[in-house]
């Protein structure tokens, strides 16, 4: 697994992101070039508080940005495991 990093999370068309610690599945770090970003990314939230867990689970729109490339990913969330699966928009 890759080291813990912060992701920008936008819920329900929020104009400002919330930084949340995540850990990505896999061994390689994400690329720094937009066209090389993967179509799908999976991982888990780290140290997610119950209120944040509920907020993410209840959101009708979930978007993440993983790094400085600012590539947008829509994600699904498994509240019981704290895991996400994101796909490029």
C-alpha cells in the first residue's frame, strides 16, 4: 500500500473541499501527469470519524481529487469498511 496522503473531497456540490486522509490500494504512487492518471482508483479513508463517515454515506454526490493534477473522480463509498472506489470523470 502507498503511504497515507490527503485527498480533496467534495460532497453534494460543495464549492470548497474537505481534506481527508486516505490510503490507496497498490504499490505505486499516482503519476504527476494528467494523461497518465488511472481510470479507476481504490483505497480507504484513514481515521475517519463517525460523523464524517455518515456525511459521506448520506451524500448524493461524491467527488475526489487525489493530487496536484486536479483530475476529478466520482466515488462510491462502503461506510462499513471505510473504503472507496473512484472512477475518472
